[in-house]
């Protein structure tokens, strides 16, 4: 499997795990709804005290979600678990600064998988620019977020604009993003938005995703 990365994957990037599912819904149900609405990438990020999946249940769930993504030809990413990503033949893996050593990840799966890397300040971006094999950066949190207990301090739109300027790779903005922020994010020349609650908690996933897809970054490519 050769990896194929396209900046368009970052336009409407949905991240979700069992901990993000509202009452009365299921993870496969939300992902299927988001895929039908047109998301451009999906990342399975299942972690934290509110996760309802055991370690043993993560593999079958990842396989199920990957099959859903494949039926829509949408790339499937795994957060911070190269082994799981390999087991399900995911299209990509996303790692944070404190997760697996990025160079090790590139060595293991750089030929087969798209690699996303979290960079939340200029120093991290400048260091990442020197490493070959990374495809995109996830930068934020733009705003304070409920979805991550260990999130870095928020960088805001100004911070994001600075990182986009310094980065040699496309950036997807992440963290506390709402529909009202999409235009400002697109103005920074970021490639798109990665969101959890904005889709998972939406009363109208179709409309939410459609707003992401019509955001001005469609003209940034």
C-alpha cells in the first residue's frame, strides 16, 4: 500500500472516539452520518477516562470504522497507536509531541501511511519542518476545548496564522472550533479544520459538515 496524501483531506476532518458520543448515539452511527454528509477524513481517537471501549474492543471498532470510511473512499487515521494503525491497514496515523517519537513512526510506516504531527508553537513547527516524512501538522488548540484534558494553552487565530506562515507543510486547525470560526481560520491559509464536538454534538451533522465544505479554504488549494 502506497500512501497518497492530498491537502483536500484536511478540509473537513472529523475526530471521534467512544468518549465523544452523545447519549442515544453510537460511534459507528455518528461516523456513518458524518461520512454521508461529506467529511474529508476521519481520525479514530479513543482515549481518556470517559472512553467506553476496552483495549480488546478497540481493534474490532477500528476495523468497522475503517470499512465505513472505505465505502466512502475517505482516509482513515488512527491517533497515537502505530500498531493498531498497522493492524487495520489505516491510511494514516496522527501523533502528538508527547506520543511515539515521530522519527520512529516515520521509520515504521512512513512509506505506507500518511503521517500527521501535532505542532502547537513556532519552535515545534520549525523543528518539524526539518524532519522529512511528515505530511501535515495539526495545530492548536485554537480555543479552549472540552475534548482534551491535557490540551496546550490556546493559540487563537493570530497564533494559527503565525504557524501557517512558518510551516512548510499544510496545517489543519484544531481545538474548540465552531462553525462561526471557519471563515477566520480559512483566512489564515490553514488547509482546514479538525473537529470533535462540532460534529459529534451537532443536531444537524449534514448542515455542519456542509458549512465546513463551503468554507473559504476550498479556494486555498
